[in-house]
């Protein structure tokens, strides 16, 4: 196993895989510096908005399901 791992390491090293990984990491960190992050108040506001939206959509889905179930049971 150690020999196979060593051979794989040498092959990856010669193929430049580690250079590609380090370049990818450096480019990712550079792009992350360009991002704008929300303030705490924006984050809390967005979280509340999403939570309320999910609750309303869930309630609507349950209501429609109950109505459809009642209609189908009445037909049957």
C-alpha cells in the first residue's frame, strides 16, 4: 500500500496536479476578497424573511392538500 501511494504521489506530482490545486486555492481566495458580506442586521432580516416565507408557503400547501383531500373523499 505504501508503494502504491508513493507511486500515485509521484505521478500526481509530475502531472502538476498539486500546482493546479494550489492555483485553484489562490484564485478562490482572491475572489473571496472581492465579495461583499452582509451586515448582521441584513443577515437577521433576510433570515426572518425566509423563515416567514417558508412558513406561509408550508401553510398554503397544507391548506390546499386538506381541501383536495376533502374534495376527493366527497367524490369517492
